């Protein structure tokens, strides 16, 4: 078992690659009183074009298949179903699909080994029939209808739609009704057989447990299953323009308070640094300028332009970052002007940077006291960096004011897309 030592924090994550290609990450502490386990396939909504298993030809699939598969994997042919099985030991279970991964999880203090074995079994099998595929379409259509009625869901979809030209992050994770209805049993089988293979998956266990014993249970369970050797799934190269699709759009729907997303699109290749470090620097910049401790926040609250601090979101689309400032305001036109004014003259001091770096480092250290947070951190590192960053404190400490100002200078703030969700009159 390999030790991944997290520098400056004195934490250790244990790692082993199994014979079938499955990556296993274990993080344990005696003072934890619960366990949190995630089983992830590197398959999310953006992987809608690829060379399927046992084929040599690129094929395009309808959007929404990764999410559809999550539904079908989570419903087993024979009882007990996952919710029933885990409830017996007081555990909770769930699953979710993102742009780049689908994750199945459970959390609970007892029966860890048995619960892991069941997780490996139920995710490692799928029951597809023409009838249950068709019936699932109705369930997912209802989910789409719910999303279509939620202003924030509309806003987040519009952020990508108005910012990205051809990058598959543009598409909805759940798909449209038409796309979902076009999905066939054969489509689902092809995608499952291509992406739900141990060599394309990883298991993360955080909590209080005997790491050697747990790893032995995992090995024994996986050795009892037959898997062939696989190469990495081939996908087309992504090309995305630097410009946004639409600079400004107002959408009139039923909403209590108008909502706004102010989005800046940047090409990661414009910055000569690691993506993870760029991500940290961008967070520091926008946190200093727009957080609840900023002069901007205080000024706009006094003016009555905002009641709550703007949210900050960064979407890593592989080729580009989309930085979004998201908030609610009855005076959205004034808010847009105030953001424009703020980013046209950014001034960050050495003191600002030091203070925010200290907060960020504290947050990183604290995350190792929470089994869910450290599990999510590991998953995020694997999905976006393909490795665990073992010196994130060093990365944060190394960031200088000169580097921050260089990044600010390289951002084209005019390459923006603003979306307003306004009340119907």
C-alpha cells in the first residue's frame, strides 16, 4: 500500500491499484465515529462521444445517458434495494451524476465491510429491459419538468449555454425530454460496458477503520469477479472558442426576486501555471473583492442593491474556466454596473492576500477533520487532476502578489456573459 503524505498537515492517504485496475484510496482516523464511502466512475454528462468498448469507431450518444444509467444502476433486479440494504445497519445511501463523474455512496458507522461488498456488487451489475428503460423515461421526464420550474436551475443552464460554443459542458447533465426519450436499451448497455469497468473507476473510503483489513475485503471481492484488460476510453479532442456565445440575456419567468449571473470566460492556456494553482489564485482574487468581508459587499448592502453576499462559482470545463458571480437583486442593472466598475480597477494589497491565504490554509487543514469533506476533496483531485495534490498548503503559500497581479492582468474581463432571471410582469 502506497502512502500519499500531505505536506505541512501531517496527514496520510493510503493508495493501492488493484489487479483489475481499480484505484482504492483510504483515509482513516481513530477519532472519527462514522464512515463515508464513494465509488466513482470517470463517466459524466460530457462524455457523449467516444469509441465504445469492442469497437474502433467514434460514436455520438444522446445527452443525459450518464444520469439515466445512475437511475438504472441504483435500482437492482433483486431485493433488497440499496436503500433497504443500507437502512438495516443505519447507513444512508445516495448517488449523483456530474459533468465528469457518476458517484455512488453510503455513510454509516457500522457494518463497513459488508456495506462495501454490497456497494461493489450493486454498482458492478445492471438490469436493463426494454420495459424498465421505457418506464424510467417517465421518471426522468418528471425530474426535467421540476428543473424547468426552478429559477436557479434555469440560471445555471443558461450560464453554460450562453458562454460555451461547442464544449460538451454546454449540455444539460440530465438531458432534454427529446434526448431522454431517444435513449435506447442498447445505448445504455454500450455506455455501461464502456465506462463501468474497474480500470475507469475508483473507491474512496474515509472514516475510522482498519485499513489493511478493509483493503483485503475489497481485494477478495474484486478478485471474485472477472474483468478483462482495458485501455483508456478514446474521446475526440475538444475545441472551444475564447469568445462567449451571448453577452446579455434577460429571461422572464415566475421568480420571487430577480437573479443574476455575471460570468467571465478564460482560456486556461493563457496562464503559464498548473490548473490547480490557477484555480486557487482566481478564488483568492474574487474572494478578496466580493466576499462578505469586502468593501464592495458592505457598500452595496448599504445602498440596498444586494441583501446577501454574491456567490462565487468556478466551473472547470477542461479548456476554459467559467467564473460566475451569482446573486439576487431587485436592482440588477445597478448591480451589473457596480461589478463592471469593481473589476475595471482591481487593487489587492499584500495584507489582503496574506489574510485570505491564512483562511484558505485553515480551511484545508480543517477539511481533514470531516470525513465527507476529505472524501470529496480526494474525488475532486482525481477527477480534475488525475492525482492527489500532496502539497496544497505549499501551493497556497507560494502564491505571491506579483503572481496574483499577473493573473488579473491576463484576464479579459470584457469576455463576459450576463444573465438575468427577472419577474414576469
